[in-house]
């Protein structure tokens, strides 16, 4: 089976979120299962680390018609961990950009990427059985294969899978983009097929034209069929429900392993938590907090946004800090949130310490050194942080939604089962109550707390498991 995985970000080259983690881990696992999976990405010259840029081989170049524009496309290739990566190089669209997204011409940039990707296939002599596209940046590819390139016989057997990582981002542009950038007629826009709210909608086109659609957790697959979470596409998703499923993301167990993680001063596993306690002391010292083994240390590692629920945390943080707790926070985002957490760090210097920054090493140290991980997201397609925190023996407190609901089992006081704590109603009061429940168990029941740690650390969220479901999904198509 031949699979081409198309994305706009991929660890370890460049990433902004969960898509980059998936693109970095899933193809690697598919190759281990004997599938010929290759990956195609834009070449973000300013973002890719030099060690990888130096490994890229220049294959050839050609020109792509982006509407009336004739644009250069260079093809670079490298092999890493037995996965073949192709990079589409265009200095104007990708080379000089400081960020991956957020530009006025994103529609044109990703139109070029999708057109160039399709026109590259015969040139690299790799016609996939499955073309796996991700989010709106590549969601027009199924449409283009059937509406623009169907005359190419070699492409007729390609089946397409669209993975929706976040339905909020849909790629909505003026209808004229269909002809002006993609060079196709306006029929499918005028009849409403790819039109929504008087815009061309990349995601809607992908949902309708892809052979299969999946999201990154089973619960999110159900949620996006409702008006509350569907961001306007719930009607379309209900209509296409027969080809929609949810496959839970995994995490890279090689990178996220407390036994060998190079970011940690002390290593440990579920059979010996001595190193976790030592990491806690190091983290407290690093963050300028009193070194106390008995205090419950809460951690936040996240983008600071409303989607992540940090309005709830700020609303109750004064009350939370009245308890015998410490809080460490790492992240950037909404300036109001950043300033709010800075205020609490200044007001409660013995209990609260924040780092408004992006620091991968410190993030790993927080996963390992804290006792409780806060993730009160308003919605969460999958979420990786709660899985990483459990891998490191830090119990998450989550809003029971989407992937958080699918991965965290709330503590059951009767049976003793659980891998964390949850709250169902999205309110600051319920978040406070969940934190208080966790603090009570931490302070009063050492045996139960350590039992929960063992249950959390022994969960299997590896890509070994999740990739099997993708293989099954591919096999249903071919």
C-alpha cells in the first residue's frame, strides 16, 4: 500500500500545533508497519533547522499555473527515520515567511501548494493508493483530483482521506478564488457545492469530495455534527456521517519517556517514582518557589486562549491559591491572559510562578515535576498535553469534552479507578470543585494518589495503537 501524507507542518522540521506532531509521528509508525508512506510539505526555509536543511537533496523544478500566475516549484527530498519527505520550494510563498500561517495571501499560498503537490506526483513517480490530506490547507486536493485533474488516468485510482484537526479553521475566501487561483470553472461554486456564507470554503469542499473523513478523537467526531461544535459545517457533516469517524491521536513514546528524556535532571518510571520527586524539587527551585515535597504543584503548559479555558482558571485563581498549593505556568497567547497570570505571580510570589514564553525543555520539566496538570479547554479535538502529563505521572484535570473525555478517566471514589479528574459543566466553579477534589486526594490519601499515578502512566497512547486504526481506514478504501 502506498500512502502520501500531505500537511503544512511536521515535527521536527516546523510546527505550530498538534497537526505538526501527528505529521511527524504517524507516517513513521506506518512505515514500521510495512506501508510505503511518504510525506509532502512546504519548504519553510526560515523555519527548518539547518541540520535538516543540509540533508535535503534538490531533485528538479517545474512551473505551476496558479490561475494566471506562473510560479516556480522546486522539489527537495530527504529521508529521516526511514520516511521519505518531499518539500515544495517556492521562495515567494514560503521561503521568506517568519510564520507558517496568518498572511493576507494564505489562500494563494495554499492553492499553490495543493496544485504543485498534485502535479508533482507523476514527476516523482509516486502515485499513491491513498492521498491523506490534513485540515483546510490541503482540503481542496480531493476536489481538484475529481474536478480539475480527472483527465489524468494515473490519478483516477487515488483514494483520499481528510483528517480534520480543528473544524474552526476552514479556509474561507472569495468565490473568485476558484477560477483565479485554482483555474477551474465556477459551476461548483454557483450551485452551492463548495460555497458557504458566500465564500469558497476549502473545508466544505474537502468534506464533500474526500472518500473518507476522520477527526482526531471519537468524541470530537460526534461533537462536530452538532451546531455547538460544528462551526457551521455540522449540517454537511451530518449529511456525510457515513464516511466520518474518529481516531484518537497518539503521542511519540520515544520523545515522551521519563526514563530517558534528556530534558529531565532525573529519570524514573512507574515502578520507581524517586526521580519524579527529585524533578519536582528542581522545578520549584527553577521557578523560584519554595522547595516543598508535601505541597501540591499544579502546572499549565499551553497556548493562553479562550479555547483552552484559561478564563475559567483566572476567574478562580485567587480562590485556588488560598489552598496549600503552588502553580507554575508556561505559555504565550492572549495578552489579557498573559497579564492576568503575571498579576497573580506578583501577588502570590510564594505560590505562583509564570514563564510567558515558549520553552520545550521547560515544558518537559513541568510535565515531569508537577503533581497536577490543568487543561480546562472549552473544546479540544484531541489534545496531546493530557496524554503527555499522564505518561510522566502527572494527573490531569480536564473539561470532559472531545479528546479529553476520550483519554482521561475521572477518579471514581468508590472503585479507586481513574487517571485524572474531570468536570462536565464548563464553568469556573466546576473547575474549582475538580481542583479541590484532586487536592483532597493528594493531601489525605497517599495510597490512592500513587495508585492513580500508576494507572495513568500505564495507559497506552502510543502511535503503535492509533496507527492500526489508520491502516484499517485505508484498507476499507482499497
